[in-house]
C-alpha cells in the first residue's frame, strides 16, 4: 500500500504501521531529527529508495480537498541528520497531490471515493501528460481545457452557455441555468476546442462514422470541429440555429434541455 513515483514511495500517516519494519524504523529515526507529530504537523511520508532519506509532507486538507495542496515539507537525510525545510503556504502555485487512494489502506473509509475520482480524471484524460499536473495553476487550467470544473469533490462539465472568465459552478448556478427565464443565449461560449461531452464521445468511440446531432449547439463550434474531423455532424439551437433540421440520429448531444420536444420533424 503506497504510491510510487520514480524512486520514491508515498504513504498517508494512517498507513504507517503497514509499512515493512525497516521502513518504520527509518521514519522513526527521521522523526528524532525534526520533532514532528503525525497529523498535527504532517500527513504524508515520502521514502526515498535509492538514498537514505525520508520526507514529511503537510497536506492539511488531505481529506477535505480532492487534490490537496502541499503547504510544507521536511526532508531528512539520515546519514547525517541534515534537515531541509520548504514552505509553500504563501505560494500562489503550490504542488498538489493526485491519486490519494494509493496512499490509503484498501479498507480506509475514503479509499473507494478517492479511487472513483481518480478513475473519472483518467477518463477525462487529465493524467495523459504528467508534466502538466504537478502544480495547482496548471492543474486547474488543464481541467478547464477539458471543459470541466471541480465541484463538491467531483468533475462537473462546464455549462455550454455561461461566462467564459468567471463561471462559478455551485448549486445556485446550476439551478439558475435551468431557469427558463434566464436568457442563456446572451452568454453562449465561443470555443476553440471540443466541449467535454463531445470529447468523451470521441474518446469512447461513439462518433466513428455515426451521424451526430448537437441539440443546443450554441454557436456551432462542436459541429464545425467534428465536420473538420470527417464526422457527419449537424446542430440545432433555439437562438443561433432555430431553422436547422432536427433529424433523428444515432448520437444526440443534449446541450439545450428545457422542454425538449421530439427531435424529429
């Protein structure tokens, strides 16, 4: 039970007693040099395999945040007891932690929820480029590029229609987007990438030579991109393409979901 990255292994403090006795002894020796207390001061232990070195990492929001930020680290070189401290509390772009389930024992009550979040991130392709995911700002930008935002510990698709700069996804906004009195067409996004639902359809092979209807296509960015890829796509929107045909197709993306009539005419 540990997360392995290159020559290092990581474990949450709740699983320290599951480590081999040799590693437990290394952790105990390192603690004598720093005088830290588990949970109060640090939450994750990092063990170096190639060199005799132990690090203690502080993630105060380990269980509160899906991808917690690192606030402080202590690296102890066991050979001579040298301690190196790094502080990230004032950093605007601190390191963040992924795949928390790998640091927890399989019977930990949060192991399953962490594993599900990791699986969702993998499905969205968020871990495809490991170089981009190590720090907070790049991670958040990558999530937005995929057309999602983190909300209540899960990835929520950005609304097709919303403000491009300051979209805030919470329960109030989601309810407001369903309110027919709001003129959502006034804030329709212009995208330079496929929306998250269409990316998912492509990734899972649902658009291989299948006709596609984007019902609620907005300004038609997805339709144009798919046509450029050779996918037979069409779109309809109550504001931007109200006269476009709504034909029965094998695959339909429901971008406009208010009082939807039959898609055949």
